C-alpha cells in the first residue's frame, strides 16, 4: 500500500482538486483507493457526495483499527472509497499533542487499511501543524501545488526550510505548478526560476473554469469534460504521479 498526500502551507492552491482527481484516476486504473479527507472543511468529501457517520470523529481516525475502518464510505465510483472529514478534525492538533509518538500516529492508524487498499490519498488542510508533520511521516509522496507567483514561491521555500531544519526527507516532496496562467509574465518567470531549482512535475495544471466547475458538478473534471485541455492536464498529472509511485 502506498500513501500519497496533497499538501501546502497555503490554502486555495489546488490540494483538494488534485486529491480528488488523483484518487478517482487511481481507482479508474484498477487500484483499490481510499481518499482520506483530513480537512474539517470537508471539501473532498463534498466532491464525492459522502458524509461522515455520526460519532466518526478525529479520535476514531487516530485510533486506527476498526474505529478507522468503520468510518469508510463507498463513493459512486468503482474502486474508490472515502473516509470523510468531520468538523471535529479541527481538534487534531490538541489531540495529537496529548499522545505519545505524536508525529507518527497517522501512519500507525492508516495501517488498518493496509489489506483493503493499494493506494491511500490524503487531502490535508493548509498550515504547518502537528497534523502536517504526521502527514510528512505517513506519506510516501507529498504533492505540493504551487501557483507560479512570488508569494506561493515563498511558502514553497518555507516548506523546504522546514524540511531541512527538521531533518525530513526532501525527496518525498514533489511540487507542481497549479492554476498557471501561461500568458502571465510573472507566472512564466516564476516557473522558469523554480524549475531550475527543484524537480517540479512536467505537467502544468492551468487556471481553468473547467476545473473550477468540479465544485458544481461534484465529480472530477475528467468525468464531465474529458476532452478539454484542463482535463487532459489533470489526467497527465495523475499518470505522472501514479508512475512515480509505482517506481521501485
Ligand atoms: N486549476 C484550477 N483552475 C481554476 N480553479 C481552480 C483550479 N484548481 C482549483 N481551483 C479552484 O480554486 C479553489 C481552491 O481549490 P482547492 O483545490 O479547494 O484548494 P485547496 O484544497 O488547496 O484549498 C476551488 O474553488 C477550486 O475549484
Ligand atoms: Mg482543500
């Protein structure tokens, strides 16, 4: 079982969009996939029309075992299940803080899903917290959407500094350009500069109204607009990531 996360210190950069598309594409490719929505806002649960069971709170998720498995719901898509978010997830950090081995609890909890799934996709809330550190530990690959602007570049560099300062493996981080505007001078220059410094994914996800419509359609862009350029970019991103995950 592999674990991939979408993560950024910044909000509104494309984490949930990417997690939803990737989870769906992996399931389409025949992988038994579980999308775990860690953000109390519950956007990826919303995309797949899944609500948490009553009492399925942050404590149940972190307990692992049957407590975690009991919260999993089927989606409308073959091979794709969702562990939906609960509003109590806003207390993750307080909960984690009171636990032993507080940075590896998520990884241990997810072991419960090992036999049932080939891939777990984690959709994370923004910020850099104890929950984020759990995600850094649990994930084999961390996808970081970077909007090609100086402010996003700055938060990307903050993340690199955090990894360096805490001795975390930088090779887990895989950034990619999200919401890119090919005609913008700032976007073009930022992409060129960052590509020289780091291994960004080849594919660039454009700013696109087709992708924005996911919230209205409540399904991946590749389902309702498969021939549009934005959907092709999302599909290419998923292919690139799944290939990377499959590499030894
Ligand atoms: N490539 C894109 N083009 C246009 N809108 C996008 C794109 N990616 C995401 N969005 C929109 O931007 C908003 C934030 O995206 P989301 O994936 O929820 O970000 P995050 O999870 O990082 O907060 C949503 O309304 C989403 O529909
Ligand atoms: Mg989100």
